[in-house]
C-alpha cells in the first residue's frame, strides 16, 4: 500500500477542521476527496504531506510512519500540485527541474536533467520548455506543475483542486493526463476536486467529507443522489450518459 491514513484529525486552535479521516491508495489508484467549501479537503492533503502536523492519527507512506520522515524524505516520496501557483519568470524547464531538488544537494546531475526532460515530454509540453512561466495560460501552467511533480519521481501525488480555474477543454485534458500517469501503475494519487462529474469519469474511489468528517467512502457506488444530497445540501439525479455516470442537480437550496 502506498498511502495509509488512519483516524487522522486536525484542529486549528480550538476549531476542528477534520476528524477521524481514514483512506488508502495503492499503485494505479486515483482517490477523489469531495465535499463543500470548508469541508477540510485542502487541509487534509496538507496533513498527509506533513505541511501541517495532525493532532491525532497516522499517515503511513509505503509502510513508514510519516512522522519519522524528514522533509527531504517526504519530498522524495510525495509530490504536490497546488490549486494555483504564482508564475515566475523562470523558464518551464527550470521550473520542472526544481522538482528534482529533493534528489540533489548542490547542483543537478545528468540524471536530474534527464528526469526533467522526460517529465516535460510525458506531459506533452516540450514546446513550452524555454518559455517563461509567467507567459503561460492557466491550463499550461497547471500542466507544468504536474510535470514538476512527475520529475520529482514520487510514489504519491497530491492534487489540490487542479481544475478549478480551467476551461472545460483544459479540465478534461488535465484529468486525462493525470489518469494516464496513474495508469502506468507505479504511483497513487489523491485529488481534492469540486467537479463531481470529472471525479466520476477519472477517479477510482471517493472520500466524501461533510463538516470535517467522512460521510461516505468507496467506489462509484457511493455516489448516489441520497449521498450527494446529504453532503452538498442539493437535490440531484445520478444517471448514466454515454457510458459515464453523471450528477445532474435539480436546483440550489434557498
């Protein structure tokens, strides 16, 4: 098992953010973390990545307690793709090369350059390699962030709402790219995502958070109109279209 999270809880001062969250992901699995704004999705990812320290519970990365791992070991094992990032004047290649930083001390090696080139080619952005990152569109920059995480060569990749600011073309392009990477079978991924239909099309299993607690967890069978209604406070139908399950809202609540 690449990642095992057991009964994880985190509070900010006296306010609980999430409580008793458990999940697992192995090679080739993409787990979606779903829930309304403020449900604790991003904070959960940060706790898994040890950006913050949970008060209770455990995170095991390939059988090793994350509490015993230093920042460098965490960075080698876990890749992070944020919801958004501040673009710099660095070239795309140099930005991706930064993903190799956990693997070298003073200067990148030939292997680091090779891994960066491979990641750029794998994501299909070779034509952008020498472009300054601050000249890219939002969709292009998100692909660069994925390439950087891939160059890092982690066993687990965490995605924080990577499609939130993208148009529909780039949403599906990005999700298809992530799915293809995970299907190679060497990595697992956990993704906080708002779009239920994107999650249903591309993810394997689902954790639905409500008020910081796991309301439901499992494969596509847990995505029912009853579950969605309780978690999101909205009436929906869940049906199949063109071979894919989709969630169709009735209306918003008043």
